[in-house]
């Protein structure tokens, strides 16, 4: 009896990733609205709260819109990211452990 064995190579593809340009720099932080994405890892909420205080007090950021991911292993849903991009002047993505 002949058996077929399938071998799967888990190595990454050799294709070069798409090159993307960096986001434009904000001229100032004074009076802007920032989106805050919390990756939901241990202490991420505390880190983002402290960053918000510093940005508000030292740099005059006017408003914050927060989003907390349900799980650090999944990407931010495209509709959430699109909403933040359309309603905010910039976005801070916080990672903590």
C-alpha cells in the first residue's frame, strides 16, 4: 500500500514587502485630536492613560479618541482604523507588557 505524505514548509515567502512611505509629521500637537489604540496587553491601558496626560499637559492636545483591542493578537478592525483616520489628526498605537 502506498501512502502520500505532504510536506509543508512554514518558512516565509521570499517576496519583498510593499514599501510604504511614512506618515506626514504633524506641524504641532496643540489643539489636535489624537486617536489612541490600546493593544490590550498587560499595563497597556495604564501606559496610554499616562501618555494622554503628558500629551494634554505638555503639548496641548485637545481631544483623545480611544480604542482598546479585544485581543493583542488580532489587528485593529479596518472599520475602526478608518474611523480613527477620518476623525483624528494623528494616531498613537500603544504596546505594553
